[in-house]
C-alpha cells in the first residue's frame, strides 16, 4: 500500500487542475454525460471513469485525472504486490517505468494508455502463474476481453495466451475451453455500453444504434487508412515513433541495451520469449498502422503511447539482468536509473509550475466568451476543440452558441445533425470540388441565409477554407461574410474576470505570433489594428 500511496502522491504533484488540449478533454465530456467517445469509444475507460465523476473535488476533468493517477499507481502496486520476483527486480522495473515519458503524460492528461498498461502488467504476471494454477487462465481470458474495451492493441497478446493455454491443457478440455471463451466474451460485453447509451447522451460520436454503426465504431471505419502497403519512407517515419531514447531517456535506454545483451548471453529462453513479445508490441504495431495520413511531425505524439507495453518488456530485461549482477553493481544500476528518472521528470516539474494547462482552459473559455450572442462556431472537432466543447456541454458556458463539428458532418451515422447544420444545402456545393470544403460552405451559407446567424471558424489554415467564400480576419477567428469586429463590449459584460481586456490581448498576441511565423502579412496587419484600438479604448 505504501507503493500505491507514494506513487499516487508523486503523480498528484504534477497533476493539472485545469483542462488541456487532448483526448482527455473529450473523455471528460463522455464521463460527465455517459457519452460515446471517438471510435472505438473506449467504453471500459468511460464507465470506470464515471465512478470518479462523483468525487466531491475539483472539476470533472480534474476528477478524471485523479482516476488516471489511480490507475497508473495501481500498475506499480501490482508489480510490487503480485509479481513473484525479488525486491531488486521490482525496484528496478518500477524506476525504469517511471522514466517513461508517455506513461507520465498519459497519466496527467487522463488518457487510456495507463489503463492499457495496467491490463498488460496484470496479464503478464498471471501468465507466469498459469503453470502453477490453470485458474489464472480463466482470469486472463476475462481480462483480455475486458481490456479490449479500453484499447484494442491488447489483442496482440492473444496468440501468447492461446499457446500458453494449450500447453497447460486448458483448451484441450471442452468444458474448460468453453469457459475460457465464455469469460472472454463476458469481458468483451462491455461494448454493449455503446448501443445502450447511443442517442441518450449529449455526446454521441458514431451513433452506434444499429449493427452497421456499431461495427463502424468498433473497427474505427471512419479512420480507415489508405491501405496496408505504404511507401518505404512513410514506414520508416512510423518506425521512428518507436524511440526508447525519447521515451525513457538516454540513461534508461543505455541500461536497457546493456540488459538485453546480458540476458542474450545468460538466458536464451527468457531472451527469445521476451524479445518476441517486444517485437509484437512494437514492430508489429508499426506494420499494422497501415498507410495513414498523419504527418511525420505528429507521428511520435500519436503513436508513441501505443508502445508502452514494449517499454514494459524492456524494463523486464533490465530487472532480470540484476540476477547476474553483484550486490554493489545492483546499487550502481539503481543510482544510474534514479539519475535518469530525475532528468526525465525535469520537464514535468516545469509543466507543473507553469500555466500550460491554464492557457488551454482560458483560451477555450475566452474564445466562447468573446463570440456574439447566438452566433455559430465551426470547428474541426479534434483535440484542440475538445476544451471548447467541454466548456459548453459540461460547464454550461455559452450555450447560446451553436458549435458545429466539421469532422462529424457528412457521415451516415450523423445524418440528422448534418441536415440540421445545413450540410445538405445544395448551394454550398457550387464551385467546390472538395467534399469537405463543400460541406463547410453549405453549412456557412445555410446558417447565414436561413438562420440569420453570424458564422465564425477557428480553423485558421486558409487552404482548409472554401475558396469560393468571402471571409474577414478579426484576429481570433475568420468570420464569413461582411467584415465586422468582435463584440468587445459584449465580452466586457460577459467576461471571465475583472481584467477581461488582458485575456483578449493575450489571445490576439498568441495569434499574432502564429501569423508572423507563417508570414501572413494581412493577418498581422489586422491583428495589430485591433490591438491598437483596444489600447486606445
């Protein structure tokens, strides 16, 4: 229990109290409303998170962070309490995992990867006990099915389980085999959450009300790739997201390389089993990613957390190597890893001491606060927009504004909302050949011409905007149609705190920097003009 409490406090020190730009913001929306998140919807993560929703502390997002911290602390508790190994191995593995950049980040932004690693750790530990008691096989079958309701990469461990279960004669007996299969599907039944909650929640991504929509969510068909085969350069770029040095730091990476070499020489059986497991949860994942459309710059950010089980296995190599070290060498390894751990945490100490999370929270709330009454805001609907949506759905802030999520329009499962938003307005398709831009234009024209609303967007990349629409730059958004200024007087009456203009200036200055970096002279001049007016007033 000391390990759990100690790690819980450690993570809590770094925990952000305010919302950040991440999927965690969307999960907070789903937890608050028992909604459906982006495919494959992560029903287990959401339902367990709902238990923490009722904590009488902080915001909904902060409670979700507490949930994430609890899960990550349980990983280390299970290693210490359930793993049948000596204390040196346990200590080394714990320190190695604490060096993990993505485990730390996933914990602090309330992502699903900590829970995925907890399941992986439990399944691995129970694997070791299957030879002693076949009942662990039944438990593993249930855990794999349940874990698939959190993150589907855990499915890659199934071949190992089948082989191990067969060797332990668990699948040779019809009665036992039937029980294994039944327990697996009982765990997997967590996905029944999707059709049960569809249409009952304010947040319903995928609308899995029928079999077709359910399968679309389950297999992420809205995010399908261009195919399995891809250019060699693209595959190589994906492979670069698997980077132990970036993940655990130079010190821990060196320790891992040395440990793998030692185990290769001393214990071939351990080496073969674990290197195969490592390759499956690293190289095989890269192969299965397919030919995606993610830019090279974002690949590490998106894919690196998938490899946490692989880094767990590297930690096992380091822990196992202590068996072949003398006592003083173990202390040297301990100090060596501890140095790496301290170096890795310097970034997160800075994260805790700065207002990074505060900026995203204030930025989102300020964006909504400054918009005119009953206006329309068109957003892409991804990570940078989740805090906006969280503010409106969970915090009930500026419910008069209609937020239209562009990425959700034009989908079969979202036909009703698409029609209501104006995505089928035929006039929008005139002169536009890109389907996404045509939907964008149709929505803008429908909202302006039929609803009489002012229409804004925070999609500030001009190449993403319909080329046949006129828009005006106001420094914070693009507004479609006649040029107007944002309602600063309205903002003053509806603002967040007494220094309301300062928030406006901060937002404008942030966009001014972005405009200068992109060489957008028109936007630079416009923002400077607005800043001058604010200063004069």
